[in-house]
């Protein structure tokens, strides 16, 4: 066997050269960073979240570092679907890899109009339906808290979008496995576990919470054990692929996610300190799999459950 193992895998309707996916909202939107030369080890990328109309995002501080991660309260800032199609999609198409449009689950009318706009342009490989953002006031996360809301959101999206549809779940749901099953039953091609965990920070000098919305989304190494648990829980409840997301910062984390039942992993906060991380994860994972005589990613998926 060669010193490295091939990492290609088909996940949720996409053919990936690597199971390492860049999560939404963390990769620079500059065209230089979407060129193939900057994406070694990357199997796919998720775009910044986009909705039908522009959003200004949240006021006040938006990012606060913690000892083992980062809190963010960006608030889904984006320029709206028309600008996204005109200015962002041409950049995404240069990546030489599949990409997923992270679509905000807004009202039924808005999400239908957004998907209609995406249908009208060529070469959009997949949609990642975001029903899980904790940093907005219009109840985006409410869609994902209960199986009934998840089912309705996916039913709406599926009726408008015939291509690969991934659903990004919220770890705040007390019914996570049931919500994932509801997404599967309504036609989702994969589920992502998941978005950030709710947390907060206190500015002791100001004697006030750091964020104007009080709570914010926690990501980074601190949440990895929690995210790993959700992957285990959800992969035991559905037959569609599960994508692990939360705290992945090295190849060993990726291996653990795959063993727990994920078919791929999304990398987010760790990229803030190392833009070469996807290559390092892919190289480390491939070399270790070769040493362990694991022939292909599919041989690692769910290995810890057998």
C-alpha cells in the first residue's frame, strides 16, 4: 500500500476529493482564496450565509475570544441574493471544487424566492439550508429546534430545489435525532451537526455583557466533544450522510468524527489561526489511514460503532 490513502468520497450528492469541508462564514471571500492553489486538502466549501434581502448584521462587538474557542455574534450579515449571484457566485465557481450555498431559512416566501434565484443561474452544486443560527432575532434557529419545524423547512426547500440539499442542524435542539430524521424524511441529502452552541461573555470593566444580544455562538476546540456526541447520536438515527462540524482542529479530530459516523467534517474556527489546516488534516488523515490499512474514507466512517 502507498504511504497515503485516497480520501475521495461521495457525500450527499457531491463527489469530494477529501472529506474536509470549509464551514460557512470563516473563509475569506477574496477571489485569491477561492483559487485551487489556496485550497489544497479541501473537498468542498460552504459560502457565507445568504438570504433574499441584505442584512446589516448585529450591532456592537461581534467576536470575543475565549480560552478554547471564540464567541461570535455576526448576525448573518450579507448583501442579499441578487448581489450574491452577481458578485459571489463567479468567485465560488473558480474554486475547482464543489461548493454549497449556505441559505438562511427565512420566511417561506423569502426562501422560495431565494431558491428560485439560485435555480436561474448555472453551476450551483448544492444548498446547505441553515436552520440553526443563534445570532438573529427573526427565529432562524426556531426552524430547527423541533422536528416539526425542521420538517416544514426542508419540505419548503425541497419543493423548490432539486439538487443536493444539506440541512445544518442546531445543537440547541433537545430533539436532535428526531429533527435529523425529519430532515431525512422530507428529502434532505445530508445533515450537518451542527452550528454553534449558545454562550456568553461578561465585560467586567463595563459591568455589562460583551454582546448586545447577550448570548452568542461558541465555536472552537471547546465544543468538539459536544459536536462529536451529536454526530454519534444523529448518525445512529438516519441513513443519509452526516457531516460533523464543531471544534475540528486536527486530523485526529477528523478521524474521531468519521469513526463516530460522519462521512465528512466541516472546519471553521480553527482556520482563523491556520489557513493551511485543511491540507494538514487531509495529509495527516491519509497517512494515518495508510498505516492502519484502512482503504478509503468509507472504511473509516462509523468504524467506532461496529
